[in-house]
């Protein structure tokens, strides 16, 4: 299947899906890729300050890692192109208008929004409405 670039098509076909796990963002100062692989992070980013990991809250607790806030992941099931313009802005704007923060991570096939746990159901409803209104 070809990755979609047309914003209207993307918005009509978002198919947001709320993942079951609760996730956290942890920072490992002065660490590099490969650190804490046993924790099976779903995403990592090398930053000047160290390695940032996104992993299940339960795993972070087991490892004794510190974090601020807990998040649920909403995956947009539409196959979005990495060069598509406006998708992140469109979904972020709708959530921001309702006071919901979103940390977006793009994979090769889908975009994944990490929203605070206590706003996850509302975020899912808002994202479903985008598709219905597009």
C-alpha cells in the first residue's frame, strides 16, 4: 500500500486506535543507544542530555526509573507518508483547542500520539470526529 500524502484523505481515514498500555517518558543521562534494551522501549531518542525512552509504565517501575506524567498512545492507523504536510498540525490543533497536550512520534507507517492518561478518552473522541467531519 502506498503511503498517503493528501491531507484531506489522511484526515478522513485517521482510524485512531487507543493502545491498552500506559506509557512514560524516561531519560537516561549520558547513555547511548542500546542502554536498557531489556526494558523493550517502544521508542528512543538520542539527545545531548542522554537517551530518552518511551516505555510501558510497569516496566519503568520495575526498573526503578523516574518519569513525569503517564500517557496513553493513540495510533493513527492511516498509512501516512513521512513527507505528508499538515497531519501533525491538524490533529495537534484540535487537541490543543481542548487543552490536551500531544507528543507525536512518527513511524514509517503511522503517527502515534502520546496524550495524558486522564485525557485519552476525550482525545480519542476528538480524533474520531476529525475523520467524520473531513
